[in-house]
C-alpha cells in the first residue's frame, strides 16, 4: 500500500496525499464524522438528505449554475454514509485541479440546501423506501436489524430513515444538521492520484497549499465530535421471523449472529478468509451444496460485517419456495459443521485470493482514496490495510478454527420472506428458535 504524506491544518482538518503515478484523474474524499446516531429520532434520514443535496446549489450559485460549472470542469461529485460518518467524493482531471477543488470547497463550506431541492430529495427517498418494502432482500435486511438490535440502537432502524421520519424533513432541518455537525474537526481530506511534476514541465500538485486555500478558513462545527454508538443485541434476538407474502414463489433467507469488529483478538484477517470459504465465492461451502449439488438457489453468500463495537456474521440468499425448509436446514448444518475445522486448501484459496487481488483492488486512485477515507472514519490509515495483507500470508488453519470458535454459531436471528404457510410447520420443526409470523 502507498504511504500517505500527512498534514494537519490549524482548524483541525487532517490532509492525506497519496502519489499514484499514472493516475491523471485525481480522487478526493472528505471524510466527516457526522453520524446517523446524531440525527433527531423524529428526523432520521436527515444526514442522507444532506449528503444527496450538498451540491445542489451554494450561497453563490444556483443548482443549475453550479451543475454547469461542474460539467465545464470535468468534475464529478458524490457521497456515501455509514455509522462512522459521511464521505463526500470528488473526481476530476489533474489539469482542472484548482478549478474543481474550488467548486468542491464552495459546496462543502457554503451549501444552500434549497427548499425545492431538499423537497425533491425527500420525495426520492420516500420512493426508495416504498421500493425497499417490496424488494425481498431489503425487506429481510430491515426486519433483521429491528429484531437483532435493541430498539434504542440506531442500527436497529433504517439508516436512511423511515417513511414517517423522512416525510417530516425540511430544508431548515438539513441546514441545522449541517451547521452543528459538518466541519473540519475530526475530518480527513484524502487526495490520491499522480501528484508529481509531469515530464512536459507540468508542475506538481500542491495538495497542502490547495487545502489551506480552500479549507484553511473553514470554521469549526459547534457540536463536539462523538464516537459512533455501540449497538446492543436484543436479549430475545434468537428467533425466527417469517414475513408472510402469500403466493410468493421464492423465499429470501437472512441468517445471522454476533460477529467481531476490526479490533478482534487475533486480527481481522482470519474473518476475511472465513467469509470467503463459507460463502464468499462460487466454490464456497454454502454454494457447493445449495447451488451446485441441490440446485436450490442462484447463490447464497456469507460474510462478516464489522461495526464500531462487535459486528455480525450474515448469510443470505434466495431459494425456491418449496425447498425453503430443506435449504434453511442445510444452511444451518453447514455453518454448524464448520466447527469441525477448515482445510489447508480452503485457507490457501481464501488467503491467496485476498492477497493476490489486492493490487488490482487498490490500483486506481479512486479505490485507494475511498479505502483511506473509510479507514480515517475508524481512526485508522492504510497501514492497517497493509498489515491485514501481511497477516493473510501468515494465517494457519489453527487460526481459522480459533476465529470461528469465537462466533456464537447457533444463536441465530433468522428472517424468511415468502409464503409462510408453505413452510411454517417445517421451519418450526427445525428447532432453531421460536417462530413468529408477521405480515411483510
């Protein structure tokens, strides 16, 4: 992994520069520790609306004028958010560095959040929520979170807000959240790409000077930076919830239990390989039986999702309705039997895949900047990624076995979306937990 050059501005903004020769489209990420758990519960989703409208006009330019300026500069803006914060994206040609960064700074430091643009974003989010309700996988994911975590855990509720909370969001709510939580303190600006002087006399990209010019006078946000909320698993989470959709010809399975976070004892590398071996590839254990041998599914996946504290181990996939019981039985058996241990061949296939594909995964400035920004929100840098790759090369089957022993296999939260009357009795007979039927 490349090593970053690091600076800290007087206002608290951290600046990281990665020189990636040959990458003439520069990727810029601003990672801000503004958290969904900081949203007022009656306005949940406001952070998502903010992230989707920060570039819809500024104090100096209307939404249409700003869009024209972006297009002329060849710059592209975007955003993403997680429980650790929000990341604002900019990709632009090296030749338009000053122009594009000026626009990036303008929409981040002086966003307008026009009433009509916020209202449009709210309508779009409400439409997305309706779509999520009818999509089996999205519906299963939302139900799983609400069953798995305690009601006061923010992750038990939709990250983008519910229809009830989103419907109440106004432009003033977005402006107020921005004023209180978006600023330089605790934030990290990442720049990746070819930053060196060019062979034809092009000057080097002066990342620090530009950061000082664009963000040096950015005032601090009034509210202090806080750590992400530590979600708690519900005491009664070991259960099976059948979301009933009469007439459905397939069932969506969503099975999970507690898992580790990135700071787990023994390191994260073993869990990356475990996810690959169990359900991260076509030759993984779950697919080998449920897809290749039985033909029940187009694919079942499994993996570990870290959170700020602990995490979850998840397996999910769609199966034909009439084989729901047998598919669920086999899935649980495969995950339970993995306690018997993993083979050297499985270890090598997983670890080698992770290590040998890393150069392609991080070959572009875009991927490198996104990796660095995401890690910055967790208080890490790309040295952690390098250590992870090194650890993958030292793993043994004993490491895999020990890591999987820490996973509470059997304490499952299970959600099935489909025609509950077809398989309710069979699912109850599996004895994997109490069964509840709820309308989908």
